[in-house]
């Protein structure tokens, strides 16, 4: 089963997306439905997807779960929950069908050690107790706190989104490379091969600028803990679906067939507990 482990959908007639905070987002400032993505999935042989939250909203999460419950390729939803809510264990006591994980925009928190807060750690523990995954949306600034959280909560499965967003456009390598390598040494975290194209120069990127970052991820996590994600439609700021997929295929071209199968489906299936 070929899985796209990271894409979004949103309806701007229902709610704004606060992260669209400037003219840079104008090319994607419209609503996106599953019907917009489906032709890309069919054209490229993608059998299933993981649909990921884009706003800090229980209402949005409920809408995404409704999409997953219908006919179509969505096999699981990474939704949003307030990790600082003392009532979260009760809220998640019986996770709804289709909910496979939780994500929060940690990158937007003023405190780089937000993941170390006692109330956040309590919330992460609540996820572990019911078998949900936690998606880490962080930048290099928050990687030290992410590493400590992953190390301190071995019972919780983490997934690093977008390889922690290295500054590809500026050619920055350190401290990102060492911090990602340190994270990769912890067995309870996987990494998405996603989002790198939008960290590059949107109008002038070349594969050779991005591939070293992708291959570093593969080296430090290993194919069994790396999963492909398109980050559609955000990726379209810099590249179309076909280009993003081709970039991931190029990055994994040196792997065995079995290792590529892990990156393009088996890792996501195992980590999120989704299948055919």
C-alpha cells in the first residue's frame, strides 16, 4: 500500500487559517477538498493518506474525521487537541474512529521549551495512554526540547514533521543536522520526508539543494522510520505534487526495493496503525 503520510484540507468558508499571515500565502488562500487531491493520488498510485490538522480547532478535527469516515483514500487523521487541558485524559478516553494522532503548532509558541512544560508533558502522557501518535511540528529552534520530550516519554510514538524545517534556502546545515541526528538515535520517533521543498527557494530550487537534507534524514532515522508525505497543498507554493513525489523518489533511489516500500507506505502504516 502506497501512503501519502501528510496532507491537508481546509474550508475557508468555515474558518480562517491563522498561519496564512501574509501575501506569501495568497496562492493557496482558497478552500481545498479531497476531490482536489484525488486526481493526483490516482495518477501516482497512492492508495491511502494521512490527513493532518492545519488549525488549532476541535471543530476542524471533527470535520477531518468526517472526511476520513467517508469513501476515499483517507486512512487516518492527525487532529488537534489542547495538550495543556487538565481534562484531556477524559476527552481522549475513547478516541474517535479514524483519529491516529495529535499535532500542535509548537513552532508558533513563543517559548522554545514549550514541550517541556509540565502541563504539556501531562497531555503527551494522555496520548500515550490511549495509543495515539504525536506529530512534532517544530523548527531547529525547538529541536532540543523535542529531543528531551521524546527521550522522557519512551512509551509515546512521535513523528517529526518536515524534518524540523531546515533552512534549505539559506543552505544552513548546522545545528540542524546534529540535532536531527541526536533525535534519530531515539527509537520511539519517526520522521516525515515532507515539507523540504517549501523550505527552499520557491522559484529557484533545484533537487541538488534539497537532496542532502532528505538523505541525512534517511541516514539518521533509517528507512524503517521514514515516511513520505507530500504536504499538499502547501507544497504547491514551490512545486506540484508530481515534483514533490519525484524528489522523494530521487532521494530514495539508492535504497533497496524493500526499503523504498517502507518509506512510501509501510512505515506510515505501522506507526499510525493504518492499513488497506
